[in-house]
């Protein structure tokens, strides 16, 4: 790999992640009647960069492991990730993902829930084929539960009523601060990065101290990754980001660090106007545009970038204690790229 050329490196990492595509489809459709195959593979066929399995592979290579040792854990990680996306799209009522209709939009909510069950069971089929099936299953189980707790926390951070659901109304966070936010994004996003890197080390039969450092790298990288996602949601280029800009405003998200920082800084008049926007029964594009204008009056973007870079530096600190080889240098680049990406 040419680590000096970011575009070529990313293309190589995407190819690395996509090594598992045939295995994903094999496991997903196992024991599923052929007439349901299109439903089953719709989510995975939407594409994606396969970054999480790529991190698992690079962590494995860093400690001297081989591709064959990591194929099934990497497959399970990507199936797990896509399972959570199916659920996330249902909760957020998202119509498209990666330019295609979401599973629930194309097939209906009940069918999306059934497809999700296919993914959930396939995660553990991949674990059973892994080199270390017991520990791999345990990590998948713990990670999936952690992500779903994070998903619940994310909903409880919302400023709008979630379909008037009783549990949400009774347990909603009265306010969201940075501590609540960081705890939520650790569970919902960073925990999977942490598990990917740990599993990579386990596939390579790494030492406990090295696996611990890989977990530390993945955790901090995941936090930086989500912070950058929040920044791009408000300030991204829609053609590059691949998602609607201001979607978190439209969904009344309380768990976006840019929105949190902006609300801390806006004067009373502007803060009232912003809160009026996200409390409207229906939020239109002009409302989103006005909300972004108000955010741009503050230093929220710069503060969010500073926080993301803090976790980026923490991830790189863990790398310094791991074996110094080509893969370490590539993972350092990936850490930097997390805060520089535009999609």
C-alpha cells in the first residue's frame, strides 16, 4: 500500500473490506428460501466502504495474523453493523441509505424486521465458523447489546416526541450535555470500532496487552468518527457526504455535538428561534437552512473539531505502544483521515 496517497490507500482498504462480500451473502442466505433472497441482501447490496472489517483486518495484520484467520469475524462484524442500520432506519423513518431505498421503505416495516432477524442470526453463524468461536460470539453479543442500548439512549436524547411512545415520554433525558452525548456515542458507534480492533488482535493470537491497546485505539477512533459525522451532518457537502445535510435538525436530534455546542453559545433570541424550529410539528427544508444559519453564528464547528482531534490523538497514542510496522503506519493514517473525511 502507498500510505502517502490517501485516495489509493482508501481504495485498497475498501477492496480489503470487500474480500468478505461473497462470505456475507453465503451466510446471510443460508437456509433462507430463494424467494426471500432479494429482501435479505438488499441492505448489504447498498454497498458501503466496509471500513469496520477493514479495521479488523489491519489490526490482525499489525500483530502478524493472516487474512484467512480473520475472514469470518470480519464477516460477522459487517453483518452486525448492517443489522443495526436496518433498525436505525426504521427508528429514524429514513427513506434512503447510500442512495437506495432503505429496507423498510422498499419492503415495508414488517418485512424489514424479519430481514433484521436474518442478519441477527447470521452474526452468530459467522462467529461459529471463526478461529475462536466462543470469544468471538461473546464479543458479538456484548457489542450488539451495547449498540442497542446506545440506540435507546439516542432516542431518549431526541427533543421531539418519538411517535408518542410511552417509554420514551417517561424516560426522555430532560437535558443533554457532553457527558450524556459521549456516553451515547461510545455505545452506539465507538463500541463496534473497539470490538473490530480487539477481534483483529484475537485472530492473530495477540498478547493481552496488545489487544488492550487495539481496543483503546478503536474506542477513541470510533468517538472521533462519530464526532466528524455530526460535523458533516451540519456542514458537509451533500454530494460528497451522501446524506441529507441537516438531517439531525430534521430528526430533532439532541445527540449531535455541533447542535449541543451551538445551543450553549447562542444568545437568548437565537436559541429560542432554534428551539422553535426543532419543536415544530413538521420541519421543512427552509427550517433546516435557517437552523444551520443560526449554528454558523457560533464556534460550534471549531469546538467539535477540537474534541474530535482530541480523541484522534488518543487513538494515535495507543498505536505508539504497538508493533511499529507498515500496518501501524496505515492505522495512524486512518486515524487522521477520520477527522479529515468528507463522507
